[in-house]
């Protein structure tokens, strides 16, 4: 399934090489834009991948609903919910958060939209993990509202350090079970293997810049042989 995922990332153009400023202020040599995968073909694959990853992380009876952080997490949550029902016969409603509180209508939907009741156990799904701070903040908000967040699944863990601490450690401190479909270093190892066969648009110069970035900020190092460089 990881091979299919890498091929779909390439086909969709979701991985962009360049210079991008992150929330952390760092200048990254790449950006992963999962919105490029918000098509029926890609979402069908993503839903299956998230569903199976959640099942690896938790028993399907150990949670009640799926929460997708606004905005990109919303279609991910919907695709995942559909696939869990299709593949495993489990009915898991979808919730999402508002960026700003709604001042009218149903009071229960001021901050969170969805059919799961307060007290429901939630699995959060999102695209990328960088520092973990945004996920930890949403977890705290949801628990203040009466929900319980029991797990988090992301497609890509950027595997970076923030003040010397991996984002996965930040999540562990929050009491969250966490799993990434793929780490960034594995993704680039796979892409470089494809590029060496002419199957991915990634140059040696691109890879060296990415390697330098992970030498400076990575919780894991990106390993390239001398022959590759």
C-alpha cells in the first residue's frame, strides 16, 4: 500500500520541491499539499490507508467517531469514515472543528460540527505532523468540550525536532496514541530510489538540500550513499 501511496503522491503533485516557510519559521525545501489529493481516485486510496492504519493503532471498538481538523482534515475524515464502514462494517461518525465560534443556530455546534455526542471517544486524522502543537491544542479543546481523544493518525510525519524534541514525544506527553502512515525520511528514500530509475522528478541537488535540512532539524537523518551524492 505504501508503494501505491508514493505513486499517487507523485501522480497528484502533492509533494512540491522549493522553498516554503513553515509555521515554525523554518524554510523547508519541500511542502506536502494533501489538497492535491482531494479527488475521488486519491481519496479512495487515502481512506483505505487511514482506515487500515487506525485499525493497526486501535481496536475499532475502542473509539466512537473520527475528527478531522479544519480544513484539510475534513475530507480525510469523511473518506476514512466511509472506508471503515465499507471495509469493516463499523459506523464511525465524522466531526470537525470551526476556526471561529458560530454565533447563531444550534448552540452545540458553536465550535464542533458532527453527530457524535459529548463523551464520545475520538480518533483524530490529519495530513502532516510537524511540531505536534496544533494537534495537542485541538485535543485539549475537544476534551474541554467533553470528548475524549484516544488516538491520532497522520499521513506524513515530517520527523522534525522542536526545541530538541520530536513531535511524537509531544503527543505522548498528551497521552495520545499516535501512528503515521509514513515518515518523511522513508518517503524521500523511496522517491530517491524511483528517481535513480527515472521514475520521479527529483534531482540530486533537491535531495542534497533535503538531506541538509534533516541534518539540521531532523529527528531522523536522511541517509544517502556517497555514490548517490
